[in-house]
């Protein structure tokens, strides 16, 4: 296994004008989040001190430069890390497939920008470390490609007064889109690929899926789309939700809560790309795959069946060991329900009184990947093997001219 340059792990996510196209969102302000007055007051403290148009526009990433990629399979980075006690060691050099991974929102503020520069020191550090908790889950099955992009500031998703939020989200997507098209043209070389993301990354991934994969020849090369911790609906035209552990060409997703949590920001308030524009989720049913059984809306799986969670332990370095039996999972309701973890490593002191996306209030968004880390590793291997062997229940491919 390649030795990563950075050995420290940080949490997967505290959450999730160049190229901007008018008409990419429905009339009116569609961001806002449908949050309480108390939550609004706390989030307003994170509001950028500019408008989208007057912000110091960050430079556009050049994806021909390796510096614009957080992970590439031919160099050492945190996407190469794997726990010493995993049953599925890092195998990128021998992998049959790739993964294009879209990172979540970081805590970077960038002097009040709506979009975070890709070279912002905090963003660089947090994205690099995100690789160890999220993207690395796929390195036993695939070569990992993860672009840096001008992510939207977390406040963009809760902006209820201006169009700056949705414009920032659209700009972030345009970077992801350009990175994906560059990846397909210059890196992929016709290989099967996994599309994966978390939080903001999954929101961008859903749009990318609809605009550049569904209905194109690329659909026949996509092993699966793991769009976790975002507003991933149960029904997306042109792609089926996964029903089992070895389905291919399908959509996988979940949102992790304890029964005390309030998932309304995901079920109602946040945005989704659907029908060619951004709209509010507005009560649409979220896709909920049980990551311990891999069944759609799968019923309760007990903690003893969880093969390993990856704890976040601030102040430590190196690769944390997997901890088995941290939580079970129940996906038959609106969101994925877990029992509250009682072992260290599954809370974030830095989140403080953040009113949303906070485990303190039963929202385990930040741990969507890490709570099921070993199960995801195994499942990625299983799906790639099924794709390679032709044994997966692959979705019918809709034929249409490619967009690349």
C-alpha cells in the first residue's frame, strides 16, 4: 500500500460567476432550509459579508493540473489510507474500476466568501483529511479521483433572502462538472466507475448524474452511484434505487439520525436538482438504503452485524482502527435510524451549538460514512466484482448521444 503524506484524520463533514447559467433554478429563492428562528439566528452569524456578485471571486481550478485534485491514484494522499484491521486492504494499483468522489462542505470561511477558494488553507487541510474518512472507503475496490472545487459556503444552503446562495451552489457544481468531464476524457480511459459523494458533494453528484450519465453511454460503465447524506430522492427518472448488495447501475443513499433527531431540513427544506432546475425537496421521499443489509428501506439490522465503524479521535494521528458493533441501522422510515453510539469517536466538539447537522441533536450527518465504513468497503468490492463478472442486476441503459 502507498504511504499517504498526511496521516491525520479529521471528520468527514461538519455538514454537505464563471460558468453560472441563469435559469438553473426555479423562480424565486429556493434555498433557506425551513429551519427554526433559533437556528436561523445562529446560522446568520455565518452569512458571508458580500453578495455572490461582489465576493472576491476565487480562481477557477484548472483540472489539467494535479494541484486541482485532492486525490489521484498515482500519488500518495489520504484517499490511500485504510484501517489496519480492515478485511479489505487498499488495492488501487490492481483495481478494475475508478471512483469519482465529490467532497462535502468544509468549515472554511474564506473571509466571508460565498464560494471557497480551492487553495484556502483550511479548505485544503479539511478536504485532504475528508479523504481518509470518506473517499478512502472505496480504495479496496477502485482507483480514487477527487477534485478540489469552489465549494459553496455552508450558509448558501440556508440563504432565505437573496439568490446568492443558489448562485454559489451553481458555481460549485460547474467546477464539479468540468472536473468530471476532464476525468472522463483524460483519466478514465473507458473503465467502469463509481460516482460517490457526501453532503454538498452528493447534491452536486445528483445533478451530474442527471445531466451527464443517465441516458448516455456512460450509464453502461457506472457501477453504482453512492450519493450519501444529501437530498437524494427515492425516485430519479432513468435510474433505479438499489435493492440488494450486488445491484449495479443503481442509486444508493441514506441520511443518518437517531429517533430523537428532526430530519425536516432534508425531507422538506434543502434543495434538489430535478427536471432541469433547483427546487426545494418539498416533502419528496428520500432514498434510504440500509448500509448494513444493502436493502432498500431495509428493516432493523442489530449492532452486532455492523462489521466496523471508523472513529474520529481529535488530537490523534495515524489510521484509527475499526470498531465493530457501534450501531445498528433501520431504514424503513423517512431516514436511516440508528441507536446512539456510546463509544468515543462519533461526536464533534467543534460543532458546538450548530443548530443543524449536529449529533448533539440526533443528526449524525457527519458520520454517514464512518459509522458504516467497513460495510461500505465490502459493498464497493462486491458491486465492482458483480459488474466485472456480469452477475449484478444491472439497470437497463437508455441510449442517447454522449454529452462529453
